[in-house]
């Protein structure tokens, strides 16, 4: 329909549609992001529910068992973290005093080496560190002081998941009724691929997070960092955010070790643990557990994470990858949208990618073969 209008008019219409779309996402985020999270969790639980249904469990019972298993695990993890955080909060004044004491030691050492006294920069750092500990304490208290709206959104999430799983056949039939008869086989293929990719991605990412909780906690325990479980689980859960998540998650134990450690070796140990676990996750865990199901261009993922964070904060950064993967699946299966699918996908860069084949070619070229 837009083809009958001049190109500038079509461009303005498309831009206005994009602006309106993001405006709706921002304004209605408290309504939309619980639904988006429920859809992802529904895909996570679908294999379990489907397995139980195949073994003659009624659909309602299969869904309830799946939800009970999921939320029992989540509740157990949250209870452990809540208990540890309570102990951490009680020690917060000690850590604050220790951090300020370490800054005083650094100031005196700088003064002895360079003959400088009254460092105004050190006073600035002292005030910022003290403010950071005070604000961190307030943030943790607020995070565990749920408002009525937060309780409602968390309480309604299992209901959304149940409804999505229970009416999944009805939703699929509804979509098929919207398309023309000659497009139904294509639509069925898209729906099946969406279900397969999203379910495997969600199951894979949760498996990786669970393993990282154990690895992070054990690694931080080995280097004698205080509260290794708290920092280990926090660092693991930030892995829901690709690329940036690991760095953000490990910045907490690194800064804590830097400010409150008894020796400068402790932050270096944290950094070493981070590098070892990052290498393990990037080269062993994610490739073998998550695989390459999403097949998204890393540049598009980075842009998507930034946009998701601007629109919905941390939930948006978590949701954006499976959403982009869903768009890619739709685009590559619709003829008129295949160029956009190509843009989102990893295709077209194999020649320049860091692969064993390309490394071997480079070495042979360097040797003159």
C-alpha cells in the first residue's frame, strides 16, 4: 500500500511508526515487560510441560508441575542470597571503614614516594567511596522492600506463564487463521522454528547461569574473598546480558576486593578468576550448551542491548536477544524481508571471522606456502 506514495513520504511514515513503537514501549513498559518475560519463561517451561503431556499428564497438571519446579529453584536461590545479603549488610560499616583506611594508606604511600601532601584528589575519592557504600546499602534495602506494584507484577507472572502454555494451541490456530491458506505451511514452519530456538536458548542460558553460580562462588572462595556466594551469584546472573554482563557482574567483586582487601593481590586474584571463568564460559559452556541457536550478528546484539536498556532497563537487556532472534527467523523465511534477515544474521563474515580454517590460511600465507 505504501508503494503508491513517493519515497520521502514512505520514509517519513516509517520513521513515525518507529518513533510511535518505541514511545508505546516506554509508556506501557510496566504492562508489557511482564508479558514479555512470561513469554520467555513459557518457552523455557514448554519442553518440560510437553514431555509430561506426552506421558499422559493432563495439560493443567503438567504446566503446574513445570511452574512449581521452576519457582522452587528460583525461590531457593533467592532465599540463599537474601540470607547472605543480610549478613553482608550488617558488615557494611566495617567494609566502609576498611575502604577509607586503605585509601589513607595509599595517600601516605604516595606522599612518601612523591613528597606530596594534602592530595585533594584523595579527599574526592574518599567522599565518593563513602557515598558509594552508603548508596549501595540503601539500594539493597530498596531492592528487597517490594512495593505493591512490584509484588503484583511478580505475582501475576506465573499466571501469565500458565495461560500462555495452556492456550498455546489456541494462539497458534489464531495466527494461522490470520494468514492466507497458501501461507499456512510457511507460518507453521516459522512458529516451529521460533519455539525450537527460543526454548533451546532459554534452557541453555539458564543452564549456563546455574553452572556459573557454582564456578564463580567456588573460584572466589578459593581466593579468600569475603561473601563469595553473594558475589558469585551476582556475577553469574549478569550473564543474562550478552557481552557486557560478565564485565558488569565481576566489577562488583573486583571493586570490593580493591577497596576492602588486606593486600593488593586480592583484586588481581579476582581478575585471574574472572579471566579463567570467562574463557571457560566463552569457549566451553556457551558453545556446547547454548550453541549458535540465535545466529545473530554481534554488532546487532550490542545495539539491541543498548536500546533495550534505554527502553526497559535490565529486563530489556535480557529480553532483547531472543526478540531479535525471533525477528531474524521471521525475516529469513519471508521473501520480501530476507535482506533484513541477512543483516541480523551472522552470514557474510565467515571470510573475515577468526576460525581455525582462516588461522591456518594466515599461517600458511605467512610462511609463504
